[in-house]
C-alpha cells in the first residue's frame, strides 16, 4: 500500500497572477507584491519564500504559513548523449511523472505531462500500459516547467518552447491545463509565447472545440496515427468514441474558426501505417486541409510487436505525402538511449 503523505497547504503555483493579487490585498498587502512573488518563482527560480529577499520577513512567514512552494523530489534524472535530459519526479502521493528537456539547434523545449498515467491505451505507447491515476494540478504542471527551465539554464539555454506531450490526455484535464499554460505564457510568469506552446491530444473533440473558443494562440497537435476509421480503431481505442471522420471535421472547423494550422502526428509503423494504402487514404481525407504532418518513427516498446520501417521506407512515405500536397516531415528521435520516448521511464519505474 502506498503511504499517502497528503499535502495540507495550497501550492502557491496554483494561483494565477490575478488570484495572487486578490490574496495579497486580502491580507492588507499592496498588489505590486504579487509581481515580486511571481518574479521570484517564475523568473528567478526561488524554491522557498525565505529566498524572496525584497519581501519583509513578516510577509515571507505569512506566505510560508499559507502556501507550499517546494521543488519536486527527483526520483531519476537521465542525460542522453544528445543532452536530452529526462526527469522522473516523485509527487507528494508518490505518483511518478515524467518531463523532458530537449535542446536542439534551433530551440530548447520542455516536454510536460498533464496526468499521472493515461487512460487511453494507444497500442504503441508506453504511457498507457500502467493505467491512469489522476489529473495533475496546475502547480504540478507548472513546477515541471520550472525544473526543466532550471536545467536548461545550467546549459545556458533559455527555455523557448513547451510541448504538452508527456503522459496523459491534456483535454481530460482542461481547466488545470489552461490555467497552467496561462501562467507559463504570462509575461509576469515564465513568459513563453503562446505560439511556442503546443497542446497535443488523442483527438478529444469537445476539447478541440473548447480550445477554439479561447482567446489563446497556442498550437494544437492531433495524434492521428490512423489513416481511416478502421486503421485508427485498431491503434487508438479512443477512435470508437471520437471517430476519424468526425475528428477530421472538427479539425477543419478549428482551423476555420481560429485561422490556425494544425499539426497532425502520425506514427510510422512498418506494414501498418507506413504503406501505400495509407498514403492514398490520407490524400483523400486531407483534401483541402492546410496542415503539417509530423511523421514519428515508431519507437520500440517491448510490450508491443510493431517494427520501425527502414529509413528508405519512411522517406518514401514522406515523399508520397508531399507529392499528394500534404506537407510532411519526419521527426528525429531524441534521447532514445535513455528510453526518453513516451512514458518509458515512468513505466519502467513501476514494474
Ligand atoms: N499524450 C499526448 C502526447 C504523447 S507523446 C498525445 O497522446 O497526444 C507525443 C506523440 O508521440 C503522440 O502523438 C503519441 O501518440 C506518440 N507516441 C506514443 N508512443 C509512441 C511510440 N512508441 N513511438 C512513436 N510515437 C509514439
């Protein structure tokens, strides 16, 4: 049985800037103190109220009495040869979550989780194997970014991008996700531009529709992985609830409303999704849709039997899509030597 050391105090990173102003005014402080507190947490990397040197000792003590502000316990930290750095965090209730720092030539990206575990059971992904435990709070989402940012700065690489592509379905935790992303995006907070933040989804249509109504220019990525209804049913059980055709229709609508291009993630599995048949079906389904297709070579997970196609096969697939007018690129795998793909670390810590 897990020993649950339940958190008593509210984590201050669950508060938006406006909520913090409200709290501070409520205890008789000036509102500019909220800017100072936000600066300490999100810009100067403070992990405790006692570090907030421009606050009175009295206010530091009051904040410490009312709120939590701790770093996560790091259960594992693995650095790959390409300097991709993978964290496994042990949360207060001993749930484990993963976050990854991915430095490339042009950007420094944090890959962040929104849930402990995943309910969706995609038939190629390690994240779903151990099942789902709970949603992460806003603070738990934001704190992952703070750790990855700190690590990035050690390499003199300011964080430039956030991809919500760790464990879990983002739209299953919509409110906490949006709140966290607003803090991450805010110039008072971590100050990552909305265009540099990507939300990935298995295709939860109501979430896509809700996001279209937000005044928030974040990027949307859809885990497509099938080329029609039957093929997607096999790989992604969620397709029975939100079928391929309805998903594509919702994406068309999203692009029309927001005037933004969607990225489709498409896994390349030998003889399954990387076939001529698939190219023809995608060509038909994506007629008239302006989008980016991100082709992801299958990263082997021992629980599944799939094979990764050869480089030649994958390039031929990409070229056929391009010939069909679908803009496609092959994603370079990062951090494979530390099992950095898709829930592998969390999963191996559980077994
Ligand atoms: N939970 C999010 C992000 C997952 S990781 C989502 O499902 O959209 C980012 C992408 O990698 C997703 O498209 C996911 O489906 C894909 N993926 C998962 N397991 C993979 C594997 N073994 N090999 C290649 N891509 C994988």
